[in-house]
């Protein structure tokens, strides 16, 4: 009964908005009883302090079979989590940015194997740092091999060489461009990123690209998967090629056609009450992504975390800057599952979605220690569930966000799972638990 009432509430969010049909779970092969197991489990995670609040949503065959909220959107204000809550989705912005790039690719604006510098001259003639010594790990890597730091490495500090080739647009889409984030290591290049404040929200897109163009690559393009600012470069590419600001392109070409009114870089004043509070493990807020908690539980995060979403910044980050609702993001995911179309709005062709969601890494292993998983043009792609060791289907594509959010699309089962929560740095297994509990309820 609880799930049914919440599903009916979804229909009533906006009578003028287009909605995915809402049906009883059994109609699409789900057990309502087993879905209650999912809800009970997540309620328990609220009670034991793992999360303050969250939201789960599942659709199959284009129909919503599950929507539930757990706990509170703002514990200190006594605000319950609601189905129309707004969430900072961080890196779940990346697949949206990838779609924007592929839309322009379909229009003949560029080829994916074109050098990035053809369209962003600030990134011309990038070189590769010779010294990639990491002070934290004691390892040197040239992108193809790794070895223990030797005496000669100190002499290479500040030295560079010409790469075998320049980064391409496809490299940007696959995180193989030779760039980094500056936070996952302490190499000379990482240090340069931090010094340049590459992703400072006060910088405009032009300043971001200019600063990036003055820093060498960390490794040879096309030789290694390394999570990076390459998706933010994609946003700059969209601006350069389309002649529109990145945010305006997303709004007019993706969000408006797909009826996604609650997805934006800056939360409008009238909708700020719906933005869920960000939490942090006690003692970590403001101390960096890898800070250790000083006690059990969660506390409100430093308000600076939300400043960029409230208009206190100008950088429209294609890698992690969007706020969205569960309803909106489900519509985006359903468009992909449908082969690029939803409710008559054609965003991509089926063949382009097919290209986007196949592995482009070849023999290059994906990072984060993920086995059985490759990477497409903006999304991870499951190739072998026997290798991943987790429930799901080969051919699934997915990605998540730094605050714990995640989505996955399973074409084999015609299924979409969406999980929303807000804690940063995120230290739980909630998104994986949500996925397991989704599939255990799929019985037909």
C-alpha cells in the first residue's frame, strides 16, 4: 500500500507534465511483496544512521513500478524526503554532457577522432609530463607501464615531451585524454591542477580551458583510463561548436524537449525549498574528499558545498554541476533505453545510442578496480556479470555521483534503476544495496 500511494503521488506532481505511466509492480514482472523488502531495508538504513534520507525509483518497459522515499530531506528542519526533492547529482551530469556532444556529432560538426584542439585551440600542442612521480604511492607511470620511483625521476620534474598524438574528442568521452582531476593522486600534474584551481566555480568556461591548456598531460592520450576533467572540456566543446552557452544548449536541446523542468546548474529561487540538505560523515566536511570521519553518523555539510548551485559561481560544469529530480533523470534514462527518443522527442538516433553504450576501451582496463566493466562514450558498460560478481545483465550501462546517487539502464530486462541520496564524501554501500534489492524483486 505504501508503494502504491507514492506511485499515485508521482502522477500528481504536475498534471500538465508528461509522465511515465505508473502501474502495479506485478504487471511488469515485479513482486510487490519483495519491493516492500527493499523499502523496509532502506528504512533500516535511516534508523541506523547510514543515511538521513533517500529516494528510490524503478521503471520497466517504460512504466514506473516503484517509487519510495525514506527518512528526511533536511533532518534539522524536520522536512521529510519527498518525491519531488532536488538532488546535486555531481557526476551523473556526465552522461548528459556526453549526449550533448553526440548530438553535435550527429549534426556533422566534428568526428569523434578529431583532435580536441581543432575546436579548442587553447588546448593545442599539449605535452606530456616526464615526471609523474606520485608522492603518495611511490610509483611512476607513463600510461603503459609502472615502476618504483628511481633516482632519475627527480631530475625530470618540470620536463615534458611531445605525445605520440594529441587528445581526441573520443578520448574526452572515454577518460583516456591524459587529463586528471588533481585530487586522486599527488603527481606533479595533480599538483599543477590544484595550484591552478582548475574547477574553480568562479572561473568562466574560457578561463577553465585557458588554464588547462598551460598544464601538461599526465600520460599519453589513448593509453590509460583515468577519471578526469575531460567531461568539463566536453562542455567547452559544446559551447565552441554550437555557439551557445553550455547551460543554454542543455536546456533548449535536451531538458525542454524531454520535459525536464527540474534540471539546471543553478536552482531557481522558487525551487530552493526542494533542494535536499547535503550531509557529511562527522568530522569530514571541508577537509577534503578522503578525510576520515571522527565519529559515527552524519552532520550537515559545509554550506560552501551548495554555494555553486545557488548562483554563487559561473562555471557550468559538464562533469558534475547539475541538480535534478528523480522524475527528470528517469526521463533522461528512459530516452536512452528507448534508443534516443521519448514522447516524440528524438534526441539521438538508435545507432548513436548503440555507439555510446558499447565498450570503447579495448584492452585498456577501467579504473576504480572494476572488473568485467568497460567504458563507452560517457557511461560505464557491464560486459561480464561473472567478472563483476554482482547481479545485473551484460550490456547494462550506468554511472553515479559523488554524493551517492546512481542510475543504471538494463536493456536486456528493459529496466531502469535510480537511486538518490545526499552525503559527501559518500561512504556507504547504499547504491549497490539498492541495485541488489531491485533485482531480487524482479520475478518474471
